[in-house]
């Protein structure tokens, strides 16, 4: 239900659905899981604001979703730059008049051991995961309070127990869980939902790149396809999490296993990871 002073989004036949009239903004949605999450929200009737840093790829995604009949806008913005994050939120407000759902999905990942990592690469990866969530949220919060909206930080199962060759990434993703918890306490009377989704291994776009120790873009480390969920499956989990206003969603069975072992038998968990590091080097490096 639109709030006084907030313009509802226009709805049409193709935009009918449980989220009709709502506006979702998904950072890092020009590709990968973010793009499929945008599509999942569109299918439920939401108007969606897309984001990324590469204008050509972002526009191609916007056009693809628009051609499917969905209400979409796009804004090129680096979410680790506060002024750009403000511009991104302004796009949602000027285009659709309101903001109901924020999913902070943009992230840079890595494959490098801490010992080899330059401080600059550590900072870049950490910033993309922490400030890349904090800045859009900070700019969006007044609008989300008006709609009693929903905020979801996209994290990883690797934040539940740490992962060799992922120090800055795991640290950033773990910080998001604590941030969501603190904001839930601090802003309880606003009615805004704060949640975290811990995603497990997922099929990647062929051109997905992560940073190595020196900051070069390299392909992601090998993951067996039988451990990977599809991007559409993960997007459906994110959608369910937002609609049910859950505090935490752990997407994969492996994620639940990590959570249980880490909580109840942490030494066993570490032993398993260290053994896998010896036997499955290409999984980490
Ligand atoms: N794939 C997996 O197996 C997996 C597992 C666990 C968690 N996750 C999490 O799921 C989310 C999506 O992952 P993915 O696999 O879809 O990754 P991806 O294909 O690399 O997508 C990440 C998106 O974020 C954008 N991005 C990166 N930095 C940005 C910035 N500073 N400002 C704006 N956009 C930025 C990227 O586009 P540009 O670089 O062009 O800006 C890209 O569109 C991430 O948070 C990731 O950590 C993924």
C-alpha cells in the first residue's frame, strides 16, 4: 500500500503480481545472480532499478528485461563511492517515486592468500563488500523508512566459517551479518526489515572475474558443477527471503552443514577445511 506523499509505480498487465506497485533496487545487477534476482522481482510485478559499473553491459541487461515487458531503470554507479550511491537511489525515486526493497548484491571476490595480498587489494575487496552495502543503504534509508521497506545484504556461506584464499572477502561478508543485526536492533521501531542471505556455490557467468594477490582480474577458482546451484534457484531464495522478511537465509545444504559444524564442532570444521586445502588445491587457488 503506497504511503501518503509516495507515488505508486504504474502497473500494467505484465507488471501484475504480489509485488506490483513496489520498487526494488538491486546493486550489481548487470550480471550474474544480481541480474537473475532482478528478473525474479520483475516477474512478481516489482519495478526494478538495475546497477553496475559497466555502462554497455548494464544497458544490455536493462534492454533484455524491458523487452520481456518489465518496468526497469538502470544507473551506472560504483557503490563504494557515496555520491554515486546517492545518485543510484535518486534514480529509483525520480523514475518510480518510491523505494521498497534494497538488495545489496554488488561485490568483488578474490583468490589470493593473505600472505601474498597487497594492502590495496585487501581494501578494494573489503570496501566493495562493506561500503558497497553501507553507502546505498545510508542513501536509501529515509525512503525505506517511508515504505517500511526491506533491506537484504548478500553474503556468502564462506562468511560462516572463513575460507582460505578469501580473507578480505570473508571478513567483508561476515561484517554484513553483524551490521544487519545491529541495524535491526537500532531501527526496530521503523518497521524496516534487515536480513542477510548466505549464498553457497553458484553457477557463474562465463566472464566473471575476481582479484588475485596483485589486483589482476582472473577467472574464479574451479568449483565442481554438482555443488553449484543455478542463478535462478539462488534468485528464488533471495526473493523468498525478502517476501517473508527473514533475518537470515542460508541457501545451500553445504551452508547449513558449515553452520552446524562451526557452531557445535569448530575444530572438526577446521580439520575438514585444512584437509580439503591439501587435496583440492585448485578449489582455493
Ligand atoms: N557466485 C557464487 O558462487 C557466490 C557464492 C557466494 C556468494 N556470492 C555473492 O553473490 C553476489 C553476486 O555474485 P555473482 O556470482 O553474481 O558475482 P558477479 O557475476 O561478479 O556479479 C557481481 C556484480 O557486482 C557488480 N559490481 C562489483 N563491484 C561493484 C561496485 N563497486 N559498484 C557497482 N557494481 C559493482 C559487477 O559489475 P561491474 O564489475 O561491472 O561493476 C557485477 O555485476 C555477490 O555478493 C557474491 O559475493 C556468490
